[in-house]
């Protein structure tokens, strides 16, 4: 090092190395950004059309093995054109059943699900439902062969209880025993098969409406089923 300094070649060689390393790093990160942009575009275009294309075949072999299965289940990755709303039914470890729309989800450092964030969360009152069924059974046995004058049990959907202030309701992975994932299609998106049947029946004018809110859920309707309201005109 002293000899190189005395001959005046140290700083010249250091400058040459720095310039070469700088060019290497610049081109390296430019190519990395280009590669990341390509795969990002490939992911957004995955199954964007009804017929498979070359990019779909490439994406099928590259993307699914490289991402978490939760990302496929909890997003519209598999059907980007439908823009379906993700609804979850979560059974907790203490036996409580929750229902709500998926607002967000979280992964831990190992890429495993760490928890889910629900909007308009509701809890199923299974204890009251079981108690009403037991009361109906006891009343039926006591009045047999006559029918009891009063029936306690109601429709199952009326036992959903909207959680006050649960526009954001977090459930950690440690409390999740089972998850049911539902992709709810927007009401305005009429399936192609249904539309073809309507045309076959000469029902050309129709309006899409949402199912009336279910009682017992509170201010938020957790499940909504689209139905078709036909416009039959003068047909009877």
C-alpha cells in the first residue's frame, strides 16, 4: 500500500474500481427494477381474458408457486375481472362464529397468515339459538300430542348479532380454528349463463336489485345475494 501510494497509482486504481463498481450497481439495479416491473405486469394480467394466452401459461408456472396460498384465496387473483367482494366466516377457537367482509389481512415473517381484519362484523348467537330449540323441544314433549302455543326458535339468520363499533374487527391467527372464504359477485354482474337463459325466455329488460336486509344483523348486511327482477311488460 505504501509503495502504491508513493508511485501515485493508489488513488488512480481506487478511482477506476469505484467507477467500475458504480456502473455495475447502476445496471444491476436497473435490470432488477425492469424484472420486477415485468413480473408485476404479468401478475396484473393473469387471467385477465377469457381465453388463455401465452402470458397466462407463463404466469401459471411462475406466480402460484412463488406466492402464499392466502393471497390467492383472500384476493381476486384468480378472477380479476369479477371484482368479487371477499366475505369470511371465521370460527374461533372458543367456539364463536364471526362473519364479515374482509378489509385486510396480515402475514408474519414466515409468510403465514397472522390475522384478518373484518368490516361490519357480526357474531352468531348460538347459545340463544340452542336455548330456543331446547325450549321448543320441551314444550312439544309437554303438550304432546297437541302443538305448543308458542314457538321460540326463529329463522337461523335472525340470530346474527351485529357487533357495535366493529367496522374494523381484528381476529389473530391464534384464535382462528376454521375459515370459510366466499367470493361474492357484485349484484350488477349477471352471470353469462343466467343472462343467456333470460334471453331464451325472451326477458330482455330486467333490473338488478339486492336482497332485502336480513333482520337481526344490525345496521350492516353481511351476506347479500343478487337476484334478477324481470320486466315482463304485458306478459301474464
